[in-house]
């Protein structure tokens, strides 16, 4: 088989798996979930997965662990203070940038 057929098969398999993952909860859980533990788990799971995917990249994004840690600390502080997402992102970026400038100046 040529390469175009292989790529087409890969795309179809990925589309099927993606559709299956999204469709399966609707088929399996027809009634409202009443268990408090499972509802809590399903509520917090996306945040935990997103954090697990993002946090390692934060420390390798700036080239310096110190600037990344300062940016992360500022982001956490601003998020804790209920600031908007754009303010958190801009504040963290500015803090990491300024910390890098200070490190290079010293």
C-alpha cells in the first residue's frame, strides 16, 4: 500500500477512537450521577489533567528554572485573587521576563 492509504487509515482510526471516547459516556450514563464522590471526581479531573500537562512545560519554557518559578508563582497568586485569565497570563509573563532581565543584569 502506498503512503496516502496508510495516512487515510490512521486518520480514520483516530477519528473513530475520538468519537468513541466522546460518545461512550452518553451511552453508559443515561441517568444523572448521584454519587457525590464520582461527581466531585468528574468535576476536578479536567483541572488535574490540565495541570499535569502544563506544569512540566512551564519549567522548560523560559530556559531558566528561576524565571519560570517566579512566573508560576505570580500566576498562582493572581489566579488565587480571582483575576481574569488574560491578567494572569500577562502578569506571569511579565514577572518571568522581568526576572530574566534582573538575572542578566546582575
